[in-house]
C-alpha cells in the first residue's frame, strides 16, 4: 500500500500546516493500530524528482519475512 497520498515534501515545507503533515502520515497508522510489523521503502521516483514510497506489512511476529521482502525489492530496484 502507499505510504502517503503524495510524494515526499521538502524539509520544512509543511511546518506551518500541521494538519497537512498529519495527513501525509495517515496511511502508516494502520500497522500501529493493529500491531503488525510494517516498513516503508522508497521504491519509486516521481517526475518532480522526489521519492515515493511503498509500505509493506505482514502478520504478527513475521518481521524476518518482511525484512527479506523489503531487501529483495530494494535490490531489484537498484538492479534496474
């Protein structure tokens, strides 16, 4: 699933609008609420040059599989 509804923003860009900053993190709340392991990895680059992430989650106590999958996706990204 996506990490945020938009690409990353520049450092300090949203400091004056805390609601926008909160909404940028809204997709990552699910893993915390249900207590499952999750990881965000920067897999894509938007046409504006900023990264766009992908969030992976797995079942309870399956962190090793999650880390292996994330590592494999990052290696695939670097190879292409």
